């Protein structure tokens, strides 16, 4: 009973001490000893330990008159005594439950306790109040529960958000995202879902509405798609503006806005009213990185009619999301316009490749290897992969689509899944496994999903071209049955949509936590946020957190810091990250970054690449230009020379395309040698070198088998040549 009462009293954030005189009414030697401890500790005075500031918010009142006999009643605390007391304290379930009620999650509780224990053991002198409680527990006059107040004082200095937890919880309440967009809610929107596979005409029908409306907006998943719609409108003499993350083009030379806009989904304007809105590839609202942008557009775009296009698997989720806004969904389903046939046999050998074929790989190493082998067989090859700049991709597409061009075979990654118009006769899967990055940021080789397989296979056969009938197969016979099973299945229904903290929410957090870093604010936000787990999830913030940590030492306003951390940067690319940090430092000094400054940060002018490493570096430089243009739309005063930077981008595109034309030579110079490959593979303690390559996703099992076979042939030939000599 006594211990329970003490625990209840200790919940208060500040320890309440009783005067010596009042202690006389409590009988027993333990209570008398507690009073002695109070006297003795007070005489010792204020402590000088560096951590003492954690307990100095409310200094204790002095109690004088400690006698020498009372000093003798205290017992010196040893590290073993303190460790025993603290261990008993943290092991109690009541303590952990009470800490949870006060806002400490399991990880924070562990971290706070480890630091608290270190403070108690390693400090030169303990704060008076803390030493009293520990001494009291040691001699049996107290209970381990009595430490809770002191511990929470310490924890609240580490986690200041605990002091205003209720206010912060209201800020990051994400349970009703539809309520964030009153402008959209006021329109009584009509929602039409155009559902169908690739090449079914679903986007075509939605764009017909886009063109006929007095005011309209198209929201696409890629810059290339937004640019394509923009160009189509121009070709039809229909006024339309373009807005992407790094570009803004107006139809009107005066810069006056048009009534139509084609944009990437992140750039969707939510403060403008439209008659018609088109949101393409709506199933991407479940994407772990960018899903928030589709959720935001779907719930927030202010249009009388909203046409969403995508896979039928997303219909239930879209209906459920819009039901929370009181809106219903009208579904129009479409069938594929061209035939798609799975062939009865695999390709087996690259010698069976024919014009119009596209071989799909899931790693750059596979892509380079297959391309080199095809070029050795006499083929002219177009190459498409994710990090290839958009301008270079378009040039590769045009060469492949041109019936009069010798380049009639393509090797690509899954980057061809959307955003590119390609005249493909047959899709050939080199592998059915792809490198995936899990929530912990670890890479692993995983089987393709049904949705991914359907999306890629659907690129074969295109309405209105010489290849209206599409074919699909695999390179290896052992994969063909699996592919047939995938393509005859339905994709898994989309389950949840992504959300992401806004700049406004982060600013409100900062108001309550003025001394916290942006990284800490985001950690607290994700910890406290509440959402409907049946409909939503928090998108991956790994990139944001990484940049927030890097930029933390640069003196920037919070809003600018947030923008820099949202930059479209691959955090694994050291070149781009380094230049981003330089830009942030210059920005903090209010310095202008012109094209001349930018070229000094890199090797310029670019040289035609001699190997794959050179090619990768050129791609990084292209990303730097994109970063500059992206920031120029947000900080116009410091990033002024956008025209010059765009001209530099065009020059770089041409150099990269020239390098792609000689990919075999680049590979020979770079080295299919083991050393260059090892440098790109994380070190793994167990397994053979080949196993490590496969596990990291650098190379697929199928290509590895082929390399082994080719190596054996070369080895046999070499042995014969040696014998002849």
C-alpha cells in the first residue's frame, strides 16, 4: 500500500519534499533516516556535473540544521547499489506502462533509461534530489517506484515533445485527410474511374474529356507523360501549360496562365478550380515512396469532374477513400485493344532475337551484359533504364520506333512500364526477379508481382502500329510456366494509400519544439501521428531523414530546410548529395548560384565516356542540373540562370547518347572484371562471390548461369590454344 501511494505521488514531474519538522509525525526509523538524508544532501549544496542542468528547472528549497549524528545515518552509494536500484526500477511493468501513458514509446523508454543510468553511474556528483531518492531506496525507506518522477524529468529534457504532447497529437492527426481540402469538398465532385490494362484506351477516353473542358488539369506519374500530353495539345492548337518539378512552360508568351495544365502529380494545384481533372496511374497511390502525391490529388483536387485512370485492382481502395469524403465512384471498364499472346517456347538463346523485340532486365549489370552480347551478334540496340535522362530516353525511343533506323532491338529495365510509347513486337523477360528495398532500406531479390508482370508484358503490341498483335516470352525455359501463371492472374487489390507530413504541419511542430532539429521533428511526427490504418500508411521518409541530418548544421530557415530535404535526390549518389549541400550552404549565405558557379562544382565540359563508371558520372551530373532547375522554381532569387542550365543539359544529353551508342566498348574498358563488380556489391560475410552478386541484386541467376557457360567455353578454348603453343 505504501509503495503504491509513493508511485502515485511520483507521477508528478517535480519531486515534492517534506520539511524535517513534518517528518516527526511519521513514526519509524526509515522515515527518520529520510529526513536525515534531506538535511545531509542540502548541506552538500549544488552539484557541478554537466548533466545537472537537466534537473535545475526548479531548484529545491533549502533545509538547514543537519547535525553530525544525522550525517552518519547516510550510506555512501556505490555503482553496484545504483545499478541494482535502477534494474529493479525498469523491470517493473507498472513503470513501463506509466511511461507509455506519459508518451514514451518502447524505443524512447530504452534510450532514456540507458542515458539516465549512465548519468547516475558516471556523473561526478548526483543532483541533490536524485541522491536523496536513491539513498532512501537503498536503506529501505523508499521504493524503486519513487524514481519515476526523477526519471521523467530526465526523459522530458531528452524528449521535450512530452510537455506538449496533446497539442502535437492534434497537429499530426491524419485520421481524416479528406477534411484537409474544403475547396474540393464544396464542389460535390463527380468521380469516374477508367479501369483497364495497358493498351486499353482508358487514358485516351479521359483525355478526350480533358481537351473538351473549358478548364482542365492532367496529373501524370512521370515528367515524360506530362510533357507528352502538353505536346499533344500543342499539336492540336489547344492552349495548355506544362508544370513539372523542374520546368514551367506557358502557352501564352506573356506568361499568362492557360485554362489547361499538364503536370506531374506532385505539382497538382489544389487551390485552383477546374471543370475536369485527370489523374493517371491511380494505383500508384499505394507506392511506398510517392503514394502520398496520388492520395493528395485524389482527395484534394478541386474539379467538378475527376477522371482517374489505372488498374482495376485499385477500384475498391479508391471507393473506400472517397467514401470518407461522401463521394461515390462511377466505374468504366475497358478491355485491351490489341491481342497479347504468351508464346509456347522460351527464347533460349540471344541468337533468336528478332527486330521489334525488347528484352527486359532488372539490374543494370544484366542490361549491360545482354546489350554487349547482342551487339557482338551484330544488332543495333536501343537502351532504356531508370536513371537515363529523359532526353536520352526519348532519343532511344525514336531510334527504336523508326522503321528506317537500323536500331530495331531494345534492352530495357522496367522503366518501360509506363510513360513511353514504344512499337514493341515482343517482350522477353530476361528474369522474373527484381531487387526490392524493404522498409529497413535493405536490398533483396524478390519475384515480380503480378501487377508488375502485367504492366511490362502489356507494352508488347501497340494499337495503330505494325505490331498490333503483341507477344511475350522469357529468355529461360524454366521461367515460362511461371510467367504464364502470372499473366493469367489478377493483381492483388490495392490495400492502402500513402500519406506524408506537409510543410505546414512541420512548421506547427517547430513552433512547439523550437530547439529541435528537423530530423527530430519528423521522428516525433511519425511517432505521434494517428491515421486510419485500414486505409492509409506513412510513406517512406528515409531520404528526407538522411538529408535532414546532413543539412542540420547549415543555418537555414525551417521552410527552406524542408524544401532542400524534399529535393529529388538519390541519397546513394554522393556527387548529387555533395552538390546539394554546397547549394544549401550558399543559400544560407544569401549567395546567387549561377551557371558559372555550377560548372565549378563538377567536371565540365563533359567528355564522351570511356567506361561505365564515366557514364554513371554523367548521369549524376544530369541529376545535378535537374536539382538546380527544381530549386530554381522554389528559390528564384538564388537560382537565376535556368536558360543556361537547360542548354547545358541538352549538351550533356547528346554526350550520354553518344556513349550509349558504344556500350560494348564502354563495358570492355570498364571491366566485366571481377574487381569493378565487387566495388558495386555490398560486402557479405557468408556465401560465395556468385551468391553475393545474386543476393544483392547486381546480377540475376539466369545471367550468371550464362556467364558461367560462356566462361567455360572461353576457358576450354584458352586451354586448347595453350596446348597448340
